[in-house]
């Protein structure tokens, strides 16, 4: 088997990856349909930023507790319950939209409830990978998970846009697409049930004692490489990865396009994201230089996309945005999985997700506000400048600590 897909030789991982791919497609069906629903209900970029922030806010609030739960409870069982917890709010929002009674506050509340379930699911899902494959296949499996997520991003938005357009582009049309996501969690449940438990490698469960969350924070704070990683991911999450907002505003306000063209932008972005994940899957060892270098490349591409004069040229830049951001995120995830102590992995992953996903509620409203009042182009340019400055300063500080230049860090670390 090709080195790019070596982890798929493991039966349990192959089964899980199949179910996860179906669920990832469903996730991006909902992300696209929910964004279109909020725009239909409010016509406001700020409202769109608010609902994205509410969906990601639980990652900021609950991730440390979720990571501790992932270290203390069998991850396979926890994952099964969380699939149901995510399916319920998706189904409720879908039905409300189909019936034509959805209101903005419904989207806000259900986005938060869905985000809370996802916040508790994510650390278990991320750290469960190490229980399905051996250490030498872990980096590949992490990269393939990112490839699966971005295959969903590639397939989902385009299908969602076409379905919404085919069903009339109204509020009820978004409901049917959101409801499809609720059903997609059944694929992950089925995969978890089909696994051979005798071939899993469960990590030892953490002992119950006070201060376990603080112990995880101290562990990360004592690792300068993880501090650099977390800082870069924070700036990308808060000020860079607000594609649901920026692409929606660019499609509707700047280029005067509809739901179909908006969905296509998400799929084009995912082409680069998928390429970045597959390139990461071929690398035998993740390195810090990829995080800093790709983070700076992403900032440049984000600014460039905001300057593009037409829908076609804007779309043409999106693959570069995707490949650079996924190189950063996939490398960060793999480094955490490979270098964290097994008994701490759930807590470290949860803190990573708190920084990565929880940072978006800090940046999304600001980006939405800029997009609504100054325009979508300024939202892209300003967010790219902030993300680039943050990654650059973090890399410079780490390079000074190691007594090397930033250029040396990016090229040789």
C-alpha cells in the first residue's frame, strides 16, 4: 500500500475512516446550509459571525473538562454517545427550517448546543486514533483524518449549495440539508460497533484526583515547542479560519452570487486543504518548521484572496489558502499526538482544541463586523495581517529562545 495511505491497512482504522468520511460530508452539508439559513433569516454578516462564534464557544468553555473526560472514560463508548448528542440539535434545526418556523434565536441556541456536544466529542475522537494504530502509523493516520475532514469539505459544500438551489434556495431547503447531517452520525455509530475491540490499544485511564486539568496546563506550559504550536494555531483559528463568514460575504456582497456559487467556493477551498493533508500524510515525521512556514504562507494567501477582482480569480487563490492552513493544522495535530505522554494526551488535545476552535468565537464576530461595515475584502486583508503578525512574532520569540534566526527556524527546524 502507498505510504500516503498506510494506516488504512489496519482494519479498525479503515472501518472508522469510512464512517468518519460520511459524517464529515454531513458536517459540511450543515455548515454550508446553516450559514445560508442565517443569511436568509437576518441578511447580516455580523449575525453569521455570531452563530459561528456560538457554535465554537463551547470549545473554549468545556475543552479542559472534555479532555479530562477523554482521559478517564473509554473513548469508544464516549464517542458513541456524542454522535447521538450531535445528531439531536441538527435534527431539531432541520425540522424547524423545513416547517418554516425557524427564527434566528433557534439557530443561535442550537448552534451552541451542537457545539457543546462537539466540544466533548473532539478530544476523544482525536486521541482515539492512537488506540487504533501503532506509533509508526500514527502520523499517517492523523493526516488521513485531516484528509477525510477535507474530503467532506470538498464534497459537502458543493452538494449543499446545489441541493439548496435545486430545492428553491429558501429556508425550507436549508432544513433538508441540515437534516441529512443529523442522519450522517449513524455512519460513525455503525463503524464503532463494527470494530474488533481485541485489536484496539486503549491508553491507561487517568486516575481521579484534584488538579488534573491544571496538571495538563502545566505540562503544556513546560514545553516551549507546544507553546509555539498553540500560539500559531490561536492566531489562525481566531483571525484566519473564518471561511464560513468571509466566503459567504464575498459570494453574496462582492460578487453577487447565489447559494450554488457559495457552495462551490467551499469545495474549491477544500481542494487545497485535501492536498495539504495528503502531503502531510507522506511525511514520515512532522516538524515545527512546517507550522511556522505554512502559517506565514496562509496569511499571505488570505490577504491575496481579499485583493482578487473577480469571482474566478478569488476562487483560484483558495486552494493555496487551503493547502497552507491544513499543513499547519495537520502538523500541529500530529506533533501533539506523537510527543505527548499517553496519560496526558486527552488533556493536551483538549487544550489544543480549546485554543484552535475556541479562538474562533473571539475573532469571528470581529471579522463579521468588519465584513458588514468595511466590506468582505477588508475582512480578509485585516484578518490575514493579524494572523501573519501573530505567527511571525511567535516564531521569532521561539527562535530567540533557541538562539537561531527566524529564517533558520523556518528552513531547518
